[in-house]
C-alpha cells in the first residue's frame, strides 16, 4: 500500500507549479520562538500583542523599536534548517513560489528567490508618518538588544520615526503581496502548507483558495490541522524531517528541463 508521503511525492512529481505556504512552525525549528512560546529574559513581562500595534508605537516608540531589535537579533542568530534548504532544492526542478507569514529572512538566506512576505519583513523598515521605505538600511547595530528602550531612527525625507516594516495587529496585509500570493495560489497544481496552524486570517485563506482552484493541498505539521480527503493530505511531523524526506522521494524521471 502506498504511504501518504509516497502519494504526495507522486503528486509533486507530476506538478509544474507549486506554492509553498509557510508559517511560524518552520522558523521555530531554526530557534525563532512562536507567539505560543513564553518570552524570556528582559522581555518576559511583556505581551507581544500589546507591542505589535500602531497605538503601542505612538505611546512608546522606543520600547517597540527595542522589541524589534531584539527580534532581529534572534533572527540573525538563527540559520535556515533542512526544510528551508529542501524547498530550494525543489525549486531547481519545479516552478516554486514561497508565500510566507514569517517576517524573518530564512527562506532568502537558504536560497529561495521567489518569496512573498504576507506579513512584511523585519529587514525592511518604513516611515511611520509618510510610509516611505528608506533606500539605506538604518540598523547601525542590528544585534544590540540589551535594554528595553532604543529610539528609532528618523526618516531621511520627512524626519518621522521609522517603524518595522511588518503587519501589526489591526492592519491590512500589503495589497501587492496579497495579490501576488492569490494569483500564484490559484495557478498552482500543489500547495504545501508547512508549519502553519491555519488560524491567522486572511493568510489562512491560502490553502482554502488553492483547494477551491483545483490544487492538491498538503499540510506538514507536528499536529493534524486538517481532515484528509482525496485532495487534502497531512504529513505529521517536524518540517525539517518531513520536507527533505518528501523532496528526496521525488523521482528523477519527473524532473523538468533546466
């Protein structure tokens, strides 16, 4: 009897266009905490949901900027894991678009080139006042994170305070990124949903849209997040184990020409 992972490998082997949809779980395996993980050290007494809002930035911009410098330090120490690298390997033989809810750069550092960030990126700040993105990176010391309050740099154009270029609670997803993600999802043959619980909307609509558009949907997660059907599959386990194992099963007879 064919196993689930073998069945999925066959589907991917026959696919031309794949969307890889990733959430916090894949980054957690590189050591980046998720929102479910308790904070430690100097940030242990703070609630992330109360720091990641426009109102929090207005009330105490230095505190919020210090929080994001701490998060940048976490990302800088992390390395892409085997799942990130397997996705890059898959893209050598297929048309692969990565749609991620993560604000880190682990996909890019692993080598992925077509990455859509639905929730923005820690690496790209913008002005809180005029919304422009500065041409030069303002992080003189991106690793320094000791001490809660660090005054944010100023916008080179309007002198407003720079804020993290991420989607805060209560904000809309970036329209251009969302449009690109929807187009890629509607046009894919298989969608791999990796390390996401499917509870953060509207990003969680991506697997639903893929299924409605006729694609196969494969969930890779340590816990079941969907019911299996003829077009929905679940691979239970860590992304760093399941994704490389899946990619290794794809036969060379299915490779697309370079």
